């Protein structure tokens, strides 16, 4: 009983700290429509609304607010620890061999997870940034195309890979990263994100993959 009470208190503390540190200017709403996100899973916080940004919107993504949200995580010791801890919870029970992160904030959040789990870390980089022989994938953006690469020897056949990024929006980057892993014979067993813009429906692009996020913003 005491253990159950302690776990409940930890969950409440995590939810409160997530709200206070990650997004102090957001209105929170739970998956069930409750005003108190503590009634939901402590690893997923749903955000109902954002304040109007001080800078312009970019392709319907509230860039200024997202930048502030992620910066607040990195600049606050408790917030950074909580973000990594909550991402790690998303990997509980997941059998993996490799952690891979997409450029560049996927490196920030992916590397600590690789350290915690004692796994190797693979960089998924923009074209032309890696020194050795690579495989590449070009994918469509709303405003053009982009190309990402990983080293040809980064993933071995049969290895189970977790892909990490800070944000899931339209899902194009992570889909391309998954295809690179699969081209090398690896298996993507999980995709995790700190923030999800649910209104952009990136999960539809990633259909068939196991996708989880810590913070969910319901709008676009």
C-alpha cells in the first residue's frame, strides 16, 4: 500500500513539475477532457491551447512557443531531468539494441537515453555532415525537400532501433529516418518524442510504428 501511495505521489509531482517547468504559459487538458492532467497517465500531458506567439507563425506551427518550450526544458535543471526521465519511461519494457536521434535536438534528448540504457547512439544527420560512407533518404516538406543520412555501418542487420526526436509535427523526418534504418536491415521498435503537435497528424504518416510522446498539443 505504501509503495502504491509513493508511486501516486511521484506521478502527481511529475505532472505538476511538467506543467510548471515545461510550459508555464499553457492551458492543460487531459486525454479525458479533464482540467487536471494528473487524472491521466503521468507520462502524457495534453495541452489544450497556446498563447499567441510574439513572432510570426511558420507553416501553421507555432515556432516561437515551441522554441520557448524546449528552451525552458534545457535551461532548467529540474525540467531537463524530468524530460529525460519521462522519455525513459516511454521505453520501459522495450527491447532495443540502438538509440538513434535525428538532427539536431534528437541528439540532445537521445544521447542521455542511450547513456541511461547503456546502448550505442547513432546520429541521423542532414546531408553532407557525416564523414564516412552513408545511406541517404530524401523526403518532402511543405516548402520543398530535405535529405538525411546515417553511416552505412551504423546499424547492423537485425538490430532493434529506437528513434528519438524532440518534436513530431508532420512526421516526415522520422518516417525517412525509419526507412534508413530498415534499408540497413534494422527494425524500428519504438519512436519517442518530447512534444507532439497532434493536429498535424504526424501519427498517420508513421502508421505501423509504435509512437509515443510526453507532451501533446492538440492544435496545429
